[in-house]
C-alpha cells in the first residue's frame, strides 16, 4: 500500500531534480535506470502513525538525522510532545514573529532597478 502511494513521487522527483541540475545522472549499473529514485522501507525505524502529523514528524525525524542520532528517536512518535518541544525552543530563542501593523497605502510606488 505504501509503495503504491509513493510510486508517483519516485518517478517524478528524480526527473525534476535532474531537470533543475540538482541531481547529476550517474550510470553505474547498465541494468538499471540511473534516474529512478530507489525507496527502501525499513521496519525498525520510527514511522508516522496517522495521516495528520506528517509535518511535525518530518521536522523531528530530520532533526534526529541531522544530529546523527536516528536510533534514539522513539518508535512511538508523540506529536503533542514534539509540538511543545518546538514551541518551547522558538520561545526560548525569540523566533516567534510578532504580528506586524498594516501600513496605509499612500498611492505612491517605488521602482527598484
């Protein structure tokens, strides 16, 4: 089931990355298409348990990968705790944006060349 849902992305993403010049085509195995993205599903890594916490799950998953600590990520992902953790860090580092006041338009415009 998962493979069927991922299949369109597996086909489109590599071609897009290649067209943008991000992914260089390398041909190492004559029996395989070098522009096909290969997906490996592993059972012993944390997985998202439902369809509505994907954003927060990806943020935390990426954080663990970047810290080279994926093995310490809990198998049962707690989205509420992860949201609280991120909110706490944003508050601690004052990265929460304050609402800006709307400025009345004077009808004049600026041209930047």
